[in-house]
C-alpha cells in the first residue's frame, strides 16, 4: 500500500487492535507471592496492592445530592418504631429457609467488619476470601493455623469472633468450611501432584515451614473456590428463584470477555466495598422466629435488665467487647451450647442437627415492619452509621443504578399506612434515607426470576455487588488456575451443574464434611436454603419429587474397620452380613441378575464352568488375551525420532483396552477405532461406562455423587443390555444361547463347545437373564485392567519375571450386619457397617510369612487367600489367574521392554485415605479421583 493517510489509519487501527490484545499493565505476575492470598487481602490488584485491603476506608459509590443532615433527620429509634419494628411474623413468600440467611450472613461477614472505633474503616478485606474462617489479618490467621507442616487449621476452628453474636447456624456453616480446608489440604498432600511434599517427620526448619505454607495457601485458594461456587450455585439459585424451576443455570462472572474493539473487558482489578452495599445488606427483617428468640436471649444476656429502647451504640461497643473478653481461647469457642470433643472437634450429629433445624425454619419476609424488636439497637446503629458515612438518599441510589426515582411515598410502598408514616417522618421522597428506603420498600412478589424477594432496589443492586466482588477478584479470575490450585483442587471446587439439587455445592459440602448425617438424596442436604415444606411443592410441580428424600434424615451409625485375618475371613463367608453392592445392583440391573443372587453362588460357579470349564475353552480364552495384548502393543506404538526405539502407553492403550476388547467380543459389541468410526463405542467409551457401573456397584463412591452416578449407571445398563441383546441376536431370538460365545469361538460351530452346552443346561431362557450374565462378566473385566497394571508395574523393575503367572488377587468389601453379631471378637450392631480390609488381612505375617515380599512360589494350598467379590467372583479365581498370566506374557515377551524415561514411565497413583476400599487411587482425565489407572509408558526396540 502506498504511504499516505489511508495507510497511516490502517496502521493505527492494527496497532490499537494488537495493543488491546493484552492487559495494560499486566493483570498478574508469576510466583507464589502472587499466587496466594495475603492474610489481609492486600495485593489483589498488583499495581495497587492496598486496594480492598483490611483496615482500609470504605468506598462510596454514589454522590449525595440532597442534604440529609443528622440534625434534621428523624430520630433513628422513632424510625425503627414506626417503619421497621416487626408487627407479627410472615413466612418468606418464596420458601427460603432460615439457613439461607445464615449463609448470607457468612457472605457479608467476609466483606464487612466496620470498626467500632472508626466507622469509616472496614477491618476486613473487600474480597470473598473467607476471612471469617482464615482471619482478617496475619495475627488472626496465626491463631487458627496448626503450622505443623500439613497446612491445617485446628479442628473446627474459625477466626471471626463477631459471628458468635449471630445465631449458631452461621458458625456451623463456617465450621464446615473449616473442615473442608483440612480435607483439601490432606488431599493435596496425598495426591502430591508435583512430588514435592514429604512426610512431616522427615522435615524441619525452613523446609517444614515452606511445605506448611504451600499446603495451607493452596488449600485456602481451593476452599475459597468452594465458597465462590456455593455462592454461584445454591445461593444465586435461591436469589433468582431458579431452584423453583429445576434449573441448574447460573451466572458465570469470571471468564474472559472482549469488548467490540477486542480490548479486554475488565476483571480481576480489585474491589473496595462501598458504604451503600453495607447498607443494602442489612437483611435483619428475614430473621426467623427461632432466630429472633435466640437474638432476644443474647441481648438479655449481654445487657441484663436493660430496656431495649435505652440501649445506645456505645452500650453495644462496651457489651460486645465484654462478651468477647469472656471468651475462652479460640480452640474452645463454642456456640449453640455445643460441646467440643477431646480432639477439639464438634460431633457431626450436633452440627447437622442445627443445620436441619435451620433448614426447617422459614425465614421472614422482607418488608416494612418486619424486623424483630430485639434488633432495635442493631438497626439504630446502622442508621446512625449511614448518616456518619454521608450516604445518598434512596432516589440518588436508584438513579445511579439506572432505575426510575420514586415520585411519591405510595409509589415506594403501596401500603398507605407505611407510606403515610414515612411521609410524616421525612416530608419529601427525596429525603428518604437509603437505609430505611431500602429496608422498608415494598417487597417484590414471587414471580419468575425472583427468589429473594426484597424491595426491587435491593434485588437489582445485589447482583451488581456480587459481580463486582467476584469478577473484581484476581484470585477468582486471572489466578484461578489448575497450576495455582493444583489440578485436583481446581476440579474439586468447580461448580458441577449436573450435581443433585440442580448443581448444589452445599449438598456436596454437607455430605463430605458430615458423611453419616444425610441420605445421599436428602432435600436437607441438596436444598438446605429452602424449607423442605416449600421444596416439596416445587419438586412436585416439576415432577421431580421422587428423586429426593424429603424426610428429616437421621444419623447413620459410623462404620468399623477390621484388618484381622480371622474376622475378615469369617465375615466374608457369613450370610448374616450383607455387602452393600447387592442392594446397589438391584437398583440398576433389572430382573434376577448375576449380582442379585448372593445366597446362591452355585449359579455363578456354573456360568464360570461354562466359560472355561474345558481345556479347549480355556485354551481359546488364554490365546485371545495373549494375542490381543501383543496386537494392541503393536498398533498403539510409535517410533521415537531417528531411532528404532518404540514407545507405547501400556496402561492407557493396552492394559485397559484388552479386557474391553474381550468383553466386546463375547457380547457382540462392536468397538469403534475412533468416535466418528463405524461401531458401537470406542474402547475408552466402553471402559468408562463399565467402569462407572463397577464403581457404583462395588465401590464407596463419594456420597454426594452417588445419585447422579446411579442415574448414569441405570442408563448405561439399559444401553449395554440392549447392545448385548442386539449383538447376540437375543432380541430377535435369531441366535440361541449358543450365540453368546459364537464370536469368541469363531472357528467352530457354537453348539460344539462345552461352554454353550453348559449354558443350555443352565436353562437360561430369557434374553434379559442372558444379557445380565454377560453384563456381569463385563463389569468384572474392568477390574482386570487394574490387576494387569499392578502386576506389570510390580514386575517392570523386578527380576521375578518368570513368576508372573503365579500371583493372585485381593480386593475389599463393606458389609452390614443383618442382626447384632460378634465375629471373632468384633461386636457389630444390627445394621452396623464394617469395612473388611482384605488387603491388610492378606498381609498377616502369621498366615503368610514375609507378606511384603514378592514370592510367586509361596504355598497356596489350603485356600488361605481371602477372596472377595468383584473380578474373582465374576470370573472365578482360576480364570482370572490364567488371563493375567497371558497378558503379562504378552507384555514381557518383548525382551527389552522397559519403563519410558522420567515421569512417563511412572505409574502415577496415591493412597486416598478417604477411600479405604481402593488400594491405590488415580486422577482421571477431568482430574477427579478415580479407581482406574491412567498412564504408564514403556519403550522397547524389539518387534512386538
Ligand atoms: C438473627 C440474625 C442476625 C443478628 C443477630 C445480627 C446482628 C448484627 C449485629 C449485632 C450487627 C452489628 C455488628 C457490629 O457492628 O459489630 C450486625 C450488623 C450487620 N448485619 Fe446483622 N445480624 C443478623 C443477621 C444478618 C443477616 C442475615 C444479614 C444479611 C445478610 C445481616 C447483615 C448485617 C450487616 C451488613 C451488618 C453490618 C456489618 C458491619 O458493617 O460490620 N445480618 N448484625
């Protein structure tokens, strides 16, 4: 283009565009100093580190345009008595529970802590950083931290003393976040994503302090992520009334957005709370009847015998200070008359009871004359504070938000008595103060989009505030990354829209921190911010009532664990103990299935006999596994540049795939080579479906995820059963039972095989029964992949290659006693749960000398090994061992096969202490904890 005006303009536009691509100045910097939240909230905006820091002055958003001189304004006490004082209780119209406002109180205490010495000062940071838990400055944070190198908080401890002046449910919620912090810190340590954490007994001095800081700060980021997630799931869902509609939609204010000129729409630039928002959040009218009584009692305790209307702000400051001075040390704080246990924690049952009560108690409606009389002092203090801050009037605030100002008092509140009284007090609508104007404005009716139902002005403004608080926070935006939070932590604190309760995060928190106190589909856990009575009506309307347990849940007895060889062995054989998987299987597998006949194991024995009951059948089976292993190694290997070395991800592409190809083969399911290819499923898809069925039936899935998994598994079972019936021709009856293995034994006519004859003899008539049997074999097959992986990993660096075929398997099981029992000295109540640690029992040195040493020639006579359910039950011990030997032979036949260098050659796994039934846990693709191994690469030069 020739030089000139046009070329210059074009160049200018290109430069603007390129400049706008990036933030100026940069929004964040690298390194731990910037990745972690400071105790006082400073450094959120790296260019203006004091913005929103604890101890700063409040901001003011709106310019005052009318004189509101305290000398001329009505007396705050008179205003309270005329416009705010409760005249009878009205339930919240949209069914919000008292707990909704306990959570709201937690939110506001995260961002407001007005100094009693200088009302202009906010003693806490302007960020949703869970300051009530972690403290508003370094000194208060130091009081709650154990600092022993594990990044933990003291059990059930939190930092904010002012919460002790609020009804106990607020403190209970905070205790759950305190527990969540410790859960997260322990998990991050166990997973040890970067391999840097060490047992604290091996650390001291600076190394111990560094690990402590790393774990504490990372766990705090994840826990704050949880707090944000609860706000944008349960809380916003109630505010917008989405919970009534069964919608799991929510705002997502954090993401990157571009303006029309491609410049970045601002985020993560910090926040400083304003006095207008402090005023807006005084939601005291919503106090439930029960919390009103509690507050009344608290006021009487602090100011014994003093009439309410004589109390002043300085009385409050002195009273609150005295009350705080009488508190014991932070580890012994208590609330609601709860007793701490010896280890400092509260009893789960006590905490859960308070939450359940609070869920049952209806909140009060927002309205004029709705605030309990016992809160007179809180309100008059609030009105006076607003006057000291010089806030604008209600109409200025509305203009600022783009709302039409009120022209008359009747327009503001159509109740003539309220409007008249306000007019008499203020004279002119332009003099109506923000505080009273907001709190006594006519409430919004329950319409679509309205759940909180305060006055319209509040309902419009709180959303702006929620977005400012969260989108403005660098730790919720630019620095909200899997690197800073760890991959697991980042996944753990995300909103899960498909979670029960229309994406409830509180349900997950309740079931995680008090696992025995709620049923896995309890309305008390998944809709705790709504009363169960209201929820019943809404769930009925949207036809989802049958999905939820509406009863108030009672506590389940906590389980016992036994590692004792004799106890484990006896309980496993005892029919009075029922494994939970039978009940689970019945919920997902229709009809009389393989899993639902525990008392009649002979049937399974017969099927297994059919599967490999003859030497011919066994030969076919073992041939398949050997050949498929080799074939998959070959087809999934790739060459390294310029060398003959080949590499393959043995776990992902071979060991997990082999059993899947086998079950596909026997069931007639066609494996697709890619998602778009012809066939039923890819091996990965089929593995994932079968893996979920297995997890649901056999494993202790996280209770909060159980119901969602159940629904998915019911669907998988339906789809797979149909596939099996189609694949084997059952549905049209074109193939008889002999078709089951026709694809497997392609070389011969099916009728010639012992397996087919045997199945005929078993008398399987209906296609459903046949499909269930095949499905049971399929489900057991995923466990094979774990066994293959463990074996290969064990032998890869070991000289015992020849011994491979002789190793056996173990597993774990949880049982419930059907009546009071004693098993080898272990007393178990009726319905009590006992976890049988078969792995530990199998390492009993008296039964198996040198149990930790690999010795495939160990005497196996006398059937000493304890075999539980799962693979060995589905397939039988003998078949399992034969299959395993063939897969290992297929791998180790490659002479120079060895681990790939570095991390690629390491089987990444860890011990999950909350999942005792898993020998090892892994992180899946989404970085959730999974029972299935993910990756181990090997290299070799020989021909596979
Ligand atoms: C029965 C329940 C409640 C009681 C007993 C209560 C009590 C109090 C008290 C004593 C104060 C003065 C605190 C101080 O200056 O140290 C206060 C302030 C405040 N309350 Fe409540 N409150 C309750 C519920 C709520 C709820 C549900 C909300 C709204 C979500 C709320 C919002 C506020 C706000 C924004 C302040 C000002 C905080 C500050 O500036 O530091 N309160 N409340």
